[in-house]
C-alpha cells in the first residue's frame, strides 16, 4: 500500500516536471516560420530574451517591434503585440515595400554588420 502511494506521488512529481519543461519551451528560442509558405532553410535561432539582454536591447523594444502610420515611423511606440507578418507580406504590397523575408534579414543582419557582433552567415542563423 505504501509503495503504491509513493509511486503515485512520484508520478505526480514527474508530471509537474514535464509541465514545467513544456512551459519553458514556449519561450522563443528559434523563429516561428509558419508565415512562410515553403521554407527553404531551418528556422533561425533566436533566443528572444537572452539575445536582447546580451545585445543590450531590453529597453528598446521598438528597434524590432516598430509602429508605422502609413509609411512614417511612429517614434516612441512599440508593437510587440503584433507579428512582423501582420504588416509584412510575403511579397511587397502598396502599403508595405518590404517583404517579410527582407524585413527579418534587414533588421537582424544589418545590426550584426554595423556592430560587428552577432552572426551574418546563413548557416550561423539557419542552423540544422
Ligand atoms: C542574423 C540571422 C540570419 C542570417 C545571417 C540569415 N538569415 Fe535568413 N532568416 C532569418 C530570420 C529571422 C528569418 C525569418 C524566420 C525564419 O525563417 O527563421 C529568415 C528567413 C529566411 C528565408 C525565408 C524562410 C525560408 O526558410 O524559406 C530564407 C529563404 C532565408 N532566410 C535564407 C537565408 C540565406 C540564403 C542567408 C545567407 C545569405 C540567410 N538567410 C542569412 C535570419 C537570418
Ligand atoms: C532584436 C529584435 C527584437 C527586440 C529588440 C525585441 N523583440 Fe520581441 N520579438 C522579436 C521577434 C523577431 C519576435 C517574433 C515575432 C515574429 O516573428 O513575428 C518577437 C516576439 C515577441 C513577443 C511575442 C511572442 C511571445 O513570446 O509571446 C513579445 C511579447 C515580444 N516580442 C516582446 C518584446 C518586448 C517587450 C521587447 C522589449 C523589452 C522586445 N520584444 C524586444 C524581436 C525582438
Ligand atoms: C504595425 C505594422 C508593422 C509591424 C508589426 C512591423 N512592421 Fe516593419 N514596417 C512596417 C511598415 C509600414 C514599413 C515601411 C514600409 C515601406 O516603406 O513601404 C516597415 C518597414 C520595415 C523595415 C525597413 C525599414 C527599416 O526599419 O529598416 C524593416 C527592416 C522592417 N520593417 C522589419 C520589421 C520586423 C523584423 C518586424 C517584426 C519584429 C516588423 N517590421 C514589424 C510595418 C510594420
Ligand atoms: C540592434 C542590434 C541587433 C539586432 C536588431 C539583432 N541583433 Fe542579434 N545580436 C546582436 C548583438 C550585439 C549580438 C552579440 C551578443 C554577444 O555575443 O554579446 C547578437 C547575437 C546574435 C546571435 C548569436 C547569439 C545567440 O543568441 O545565439 C544570433 C543567433 C542572433 N543575434 C540573431 C538575431 C536575429 C534572428 C535577429 C532578428 C530577429 C537579430 N539577431 C537582431 C545585435 C542585434
């Protein structure tokens, strides 16, 4: 009887552990590529919080999550409640000249080039 109870308790602890591990997986560590129809590359690595802490970007969300009024950038506002794909389509549109892939590459790679930090080669971001 005691062993049975112990097993139940152990099972419960394991279950809690599994739930904990699962919720940690929900943080962004690689990009979500579902906005692209057919992907040619593995999803880019991007550990959101760690990346932004390492790069000193925690205070400036709008560097990536920007807001536009038409074609004019709105200073001092951020759009972290939206996906890039909400505004950037796969091909350019009348409202937005920057297709989704270019939006990511321009944002991510140009800062790495300019600061001479962070990956610029395809395989350094699109890791298998
Ligand atoms: C700084 C990181 C970074 C580098 C370097 C980089 N990419 Fe990307 N790329 C991304 C991100 C982020 C996306 C959008 C989400 C995703 O696909 O991971 C993307 C999307 C893509 C896509 C569209 C999605 C797909 O898989 O079809 C292609 C194609 C692509 N990249 C090819 C390349 C090629 C080729 C190079 C080198 C010339 C390159 N990338 C370099 C970050 C990078
Ligand atoms: C270096 C660029 C960058 C910076 C800086 C940045 N983010 Fe993000 N964030 C992203 C990308 C890329 C995504 C994925 C969204 C997408 O691909 O459409 C994302 C997604 C998110 C999401 C939605 C996904 C989730 O985990 O729920 C939230 C919320 C978010 N960011 C909040 C923030 C906040 C708050 C800040 C500032 C403290 C910030 N971000 C700074 C690039 C950035
Ligand atoms: C609320 C809508 C909206 C969201 C969300 C959005 N963008 Fe944009 N973005 C725009 C518009 C509009 C332009 C200007 C397009 C034009 O000039 O035709 C733009 C321009 C850009 C440019 C070119 C100008 C520059 O700043 O270098 C890049 C790169 C870019 N976006 C990347 C991103 C990335 C990466 C994300 C997600 C983290 C994102 N955008 C989210 C609307 C948005
Ligand atoms: C405003 C500047 C800036 C932007 C924008 C930016 N990065 Fe970075 N990134 C950095 C810096 C700085 C480092 C180096 C951090 C270090 O090693 O101290 C870095 C490092 C990285 C690394 C290697 C470290 C790691 O976390 O694995 C990856 C991968 C990366 N960036 C991907 C991306 C992607 C994908 C985007 C676009 C969604 C992006 N970065 C946008 C500045 C930036």
